[in-house]
């Protein structure tokens, strides 16, 4: 005769959640008010080997019989216990297998639309490609902040390497791998489609953003857009030509009166900017200026300029123009997405899709370059302040960050011939301001 029903319908033994009725049943067995347990199946009664062993102990101690609808299990004999344990183990295996299968399905869903093949897990995410790894996410955010402050990738890579931070494959970061990581739409929680055209041997670093993904972002979509614009700007390479040149702050900005760009070159161990007289160049080869004094002078010129409200106002009006570029980038990206959807719905052929893409992509390229120039000016927001603040900030900046401030302010500085009567002639430097 059934005296009491102990329902634990909603609580799986695997969830680890407490099963109140189960606890009550065991208590009643110990109290001697139960002499038989009837269950649907052994695995519905006890789903962990530990629970089964509890029941076997109780059966021993209190002589409780266990009956199941699918067949009795006699816990009083070794064979009966073996059967019970095997049934329990099989049920447990099935449950674990099911959990594993669900995890795999979730991962496949997350990866749907992902084009790049397997390999290592993406930096910032666990192997399930969904769960964020907090320490790595913090490094990504730091790198993004530094790129937005116009620090060079080479400078960031050197720092990461010194700190022993590696890729998920365990290699040191290189400029290329860091650029790839920071350009990935994935880190902003967006899905990217990078179709490879017939004539391209490698996938483009930037794809079209096709949808919000199911994984969480580490940075915002806006940050991602700006970083992508900066890191794919074709101007960037020539402006920041490697780390050795970077130690000369003004390389690329100083222009000789003869029209040639000055290069950094020490004489007797003293760094100087010189007009190169290398054979095959049209440069005069006669202009030279001391690096330290010139750097300080240009710093003073720029900080004094940024202290002027009129100059800031002119820069600001240029920025208003710039934000249109960033809107245009978004429009182009939306249009590419719309085209892809039209193709997916078979409203246009693949050939039509590709033809339309070329037009939009060329415009997108130009707009991204314009947006990058705008981003370059973002750097000034964190720099401009009182004269004293600007000098303090300058002291704390590395070469790459200082260059960012300079190139957000100046197009170039022309260096005229030195007055031979003066040891130091500040008037020979003629800045061409951006605004
Ligand atoms: Zn020259």
C-alpha cells in the first residue's frame, strides 16, 4: 500500500539543486515509517552513485525494499546491487552526454555565420567562444583605449610582450596579430561576414558586419568602428614607419625648405633631423637641426596653439565635418548588409550582388579613411586643458602618443635655412596648422 508520494518532479538530480522530497523520504526511511520504495526506474529515483549508495545503505540497515515499475531491483543481493549501480551509471552517462551535446549545439549556434576556420579559441573568449575571459577582455579594452589615443601598434606590442601577454596559441603578439584581434567585429559582439572574392588569396581583414551576434561584446560597437577605421587607414603605415623612426618624434612632420622630408640621423652620437643627401634624391642635404631642441620647440608651439580658444574652435568646426564621415561609414555598412540580405532572399543574383558591392566598398574605403582622420582628432579631447595640464600630460606620454597630438594639430613644419649668426633660431620653423 502506497502511504505517501514524494514528488520531486521539477528538480533534476544533476542540477545539484536540493530535492526536498528526497531528503524527506530518506528521513522517513531512517525513522522506520517506510518499508518499501516504489520508483519509476532506478535512475529516476537516484541519479548519482552517491545517492544510490545511500539507498543501498538504508536497504541494508532497515531492510527497505526497492521496487520499480520497469522491474524490481533487489538491493539485498550483490547481483541486484550491481544491476542498480549499472542502471544508475548508464543514466548518469546519458545525462552527461546530453549536457555535452547541448553545449556543442550552443557553440555551433554561436559560430553560425563564422567564416574563419577552427584553430585556437579567440582571445578574450573561452573555448565555447561565448564566455568572456575577464583578464583578456581587460587587455583588449586597454589596447583599444591606446589605439584610440593613437598609440602605434608596434608600441603596444612591445609593452604586451614585456608583460608576457601572449595569443591564445601561446605566441607573442605581433603587429599583424594584434591588428587582426582589434579589428575583429567579434570583440564588439557583432558578427562579421568576410566573403573572399575569386581574385583574393587572403581574406580581407575587415568584413561586413551582418548581424548582432549571440556572444557578448567586450567593447562597444562605436569603439569597434573607430578602431577599425584607424587600423585600416592606409595613411597610418607611412606616418608611423616602425619603432626606430618613432624615437624621432618629428619624423614625417618636418619638411626642409627644399621640399624633402627631414630624417632622423645622429652625428657624433647626438640625434639630429637632417635633409638627407643620399644619392638619387633631389634633396639639398644642407639642413640639419638638433632633435632635442627642435622637439621641445615644436611641443611649445603646439601647446601654446592649443591654449588658444580660437584655434580650438577652428579644430572643432573641422570635427563637425568629420562626424559625417563616420555616419557615412555606417550607412555604407548597412547598405552592404541589405545587399547581402537581398541576395539571400534571391531578389538579386550573386553577380548583381558582387557588382553592387564593388561600388559601395569603394565609397566605404574613402569614408573609413575620412573617419580615421576624425578619430585622430579625438586624441585632443584627452589632452587639451590649461597650459600647465598640457605640459604635465605631455611629460607622461610616450613618443607615439605625442605624435598623435602633433598630427592632430599640424600638417607639417617647414624648416628654413638657419641664420648663421644664431646658435639657435626658432624663427626658421614655420608650422602649417590643420585648422
Ligand atoms: Zn633640404
